[in-house]
């Protein structure tokens, strides 16, 4: 093609892969349909994990929600359900993510600010009051204390008369990506992995419909990784969990069907779709050929998608509605099983009801008005898309090789391999934005003058912290504290031994021990993780 007529000398996607001006049969000449694509619902699942995809059932529409107290978030949940949301997704405030109870010195200024404040089973009961856990699926974004929140959810179900074997949902429970990207760890990697395998073992036997991990590339991407790095690092984490669980002696086909994934939907439309297709194919092949899973359910990579929070801009925030729509469309064309669309005001505050309703309506319009759900994998066979999918897989395999050479995921974490790779990518992207090579509308390109229209933002008042601390104090005064102490002693003893920790944690939760108390008990045995500085 004549480069003099083109806008740039070189076109690249966000992973730095050079994009040709035109793709033809020559670009997919080594592609074998049955081996590399197949039919939807059949190995290697490149074209989708179910035979009918959205013709049979639409994706689960989840809006990530968590603000203030459990009462506040319960109201938001009910608002979303009334407006057509089909699954709940819980955002916990930072103290819960780090295992501190409200009132701890580390929680000052953070209570209820970036998610819902949950300290004890009483908060969890309030959070789901009037919501039938037997009829709705709940996803919980929680990692280091995931076992405790799962225990609380099981206990709430029991109080509602919903037995554990009837509960459906997901705990994120992906601690490896915390060390790699998000940094909300508590314990060192080895005891953290033990807790995860304990939850896998417990759920396999007692909560069989529950997704025991949502292996999360989302936060890896939000930290600055490219799409290729998100793909490779997420699947590498998944392989590490498979290896840890099988080492425990759990049959792969007993737990692998309940592993799920969580991916980002960023701005480069076709790159994102290719990423999802490559992920399904890589996972299917590894599970079948390397880990020798025999059940096709173990080969099937199911995933939730969230639109890219890092792509949202405070400047001209209404533009974020367009960004989110395109990202959501990529997730759907890529075959997601569940989707969260970000609200346009999230670069400024927690989403308002107005903004979150627009975000939910975005999904509903795609589902019911766009026509793209009428056929299965409408982009399958595109020369460009299939060539890009192959390239994404090829680049991911290079990373798998590097990780293996470093001794696996945990040794690579300790050597800061992932952290440095992501830091470099984030730095390169920022340089491109600042130089103007990467356009961000309203920020470094087509910048508008003036402040734009006023947007009403959600604000969390100081009274939230006061209410939460007072509630926790009352719980501690009225509960059976001898029972709490006895249950915490059992948690400590189990941590020192080899017993599955889910059982004593569940007992402690039912006694209304706080998350902070349970985590403090585990810290006595496991210690805390400290990352080596690399800069």
C-alpha cells in the first residue's frame, strides 16, 4: 500500500503489535479450522464456550456496587435489580480488602469511601436483606480475606434457608495478581495459596455451584499492562492455581470447571476481541494436553469482563459513555459470560444512581437493540481478527516460557519480573500520551475550553464512619465473646496445622468475630508479606 496516503508511518495497537493496512488469506494460511477455531461450544472454544451463545442466553449483567454502609449498598442493589440487573457484584471498602476492621488506625478516612464497609456477619446480613440468595448470583471482589467473606455469604444463605449447595456466584480470591499488580495482599504467597486451595477444596465438596476463583487480568491491565501481558500473566496465574490444587490431591475435573476468569475491556476494539479468543484457545489446550483434564467443562474458559476504569477521564466525562459502549461491545463480540459497564462519572467519584443506570442501559441496548446477539461469533473468520488472535497467542507463549525459566509464577513474583514488565509498559504508554502519539480525546487531543456541564457527584459523608464504628462496637458488646475467643483459637490451631481453614473460619464468622479479628489471628501464624523495592 502507498504509505504516502496514510496518516502514520506505522500503525500499532496498545500491545505494540504492528497492524497491517490490509489482511488477506496469506495472513491465515496456517490456520486450520478444526484445530484452531472449531464450532462454538467445542474444543478449542475459540469461537465461544457454548454452542448457542447469546441466542440461548444473554450474559449476566452485573454492575459493581459498594458504597457507605451495608444499608446504603443494599439500597443500591435493589435499585439495580429493579432496573434489570441480573447478577450482583460487591465492591468492598479498602479496610475490608486489607483485613482491618472499622475503627483501626489504618481505616481513618477510608470507611465506606471506595466500597461497602463489612466488618462482621451482621453487616453481611444487612447487605443482602430482602434479596433471595437462592435466586441471584453474587460476585465478590475480595482476595486476601476471600475465605472469610465466602464464609459470611454461606452463613447468610443458611439464615435465609438457602443451603450452601444452592448458592451461586464467585469470589475473586486471586492473590497472585495482588502481588503482581493491585497490591492488596496480607500474607506471604505460600500461606495465601494454602487459603485458596482450602476454599477450592471446601467449595468442591460443599458449595459446588460456586466459582472458587475469578482469575483476574483486570487489575493487571489497570496497573498498566498491555493486552498481551494481561493475557499471559492471567493465564499463568490460572495454571499456578491448577498446579497447587492438584498437588493437594484434588482431581482436576472436580475443581477446574468452577474456575472462572476476569478480563479488562480496553479501547483497542479488535485487540480486546482477539485477546478473549486467544485466552479460550490457550486455556483449552493447556488443560487438555498439559494437565490432562478429561472433562470438557475443565477446558472451557468462562469469563467476566469489566470495561477499563483506567481509560475513564475526568475531562469531558460524558465522553466516557462512548468509551464504555465500545469496550462493552468488544466484550460481547469476544464472547463474555458476564459484564460490568463502568459509569461515566467514576473518574471523579463513586457512581451516582443516574450514571450507573446509564451504564446498565448500555448493556441492555447492546443486548436487545443492536442485533449483534442474533448470530454466534459474527467476527469469526475475519482475516484480521484471526491473524491478530494467532499473534496474541504467540506473544503470550513467549511470556509463559520466560515465567517457566524463572521457576514459575511465585518465584517470578519474588524476582519482581511481573512488576517490572508492567511498570515498563505503563511508562511507555504514558510517554505516548504526553508526546501526542496516543490520542485521548478531551485530554491531549480536541481539548475543550471551559469546565463543561456541572455533574452531580455522589459524596460519602463522615457520618458513615461514625455509624460503622458504633455498629461494630455494639456487636462486640452483645455477642458471646467466650464463643468468639474459642472460635479464634480454633482458627489459630488450624493455621498451625494442615486442617482446611474454611471450617474454623465459618465457625468464627457465625460467632460474629470480625474480619479484623480473624485476620489478626492468621497473621500470628502466617506473618505478613513485604515486597522488595525495585525502583
